[in-house]
C-alpha cells in the first residue's frame, strides 16, 4: 500500500506513471495514467462485468439464446 499526495507519482516499471490529480473527497480521487499504447488499462469493475457476460454467454444453451426472440 502506498500513500501519495496531490501531484505525486507512482512509477510502475520504467514506462508507466500514475499521478494523483485530484481529491474529490467522498467521491474518490482522480488519477492520471501515462503508459505505452500497447498497455491495456481497464477499470476492475468493467473488466469483471465483461468477464461475467462472456462466461454467461459461453454457458448459455440454444434455448437461452432463442428465448425472447420473435421468430416469424
């Protein structure tokens, strides 16, 4: 765990820099991320939601997929 103040940075490796930009109190903090273009940056909750949706789709049956479709 690290403690940082506004404007302070955290280095990850040689080419990723995390900067504390703003403290919004109860709403959280704003951070800036400077990383190479080939580094994927995702919010954990978005990553988890996509993973859950992919898992559900992989486990779905044909009946699940057709349920709710109006086929003439």
